[in-house]
C-alpha cells in the first residue's frame, strides 16, 4: 500500500465514521424531541396539578377552621358541664341539709 492509497483509505474511513456519527445524532435527536402534543399534555397536567394544590390548600384551611370551631365548642361545652356539675353538687348539698333539718324537726316535735 503506497502513500496515496493509505490517504484515500483513511479519508474513506473518516467519512464513514462521520456519516455514522451524524446518523446516530439525528436518530437520537429524532427520538428525544418533544412534540407539540406532548407539550400540550404537559401543560394540561401542570394546570391540573395547580388546581389540585389549590383545592388541597382550601381543604386544609377549611379543616383548620372547623377544628378551631369544634375546639371552641368543646371548651364551651366542658365549661357548661363543669358549671352544671357544680350546681348539681350544691343542690345535693342543700337537699341533704334540708333532709337533716326535716329529720331534726320531726324528731324534736
């Protein structure tokens, strides 16, 4: 093989390598490219996610409001129960005093 044949063979090999690299690059870009339909679908998914997050935030706010309302109602009910129990205790004590007074009156008279 003389010098000219070597240069031609090297040029052909480099050209074939270039063509294979270019074809591979084209195929990779072709398969990795995002279509307009995919972009539209991604936009719809992003919008749906945003709406879902807003709904979640509203639900959390409502639950916090409801929890606070129920906590206040429970505290009020507990206070009313405490007052009723104290009133009942006083009424029982008064009833016992009245019974004792009646028994003393009946025994003395």
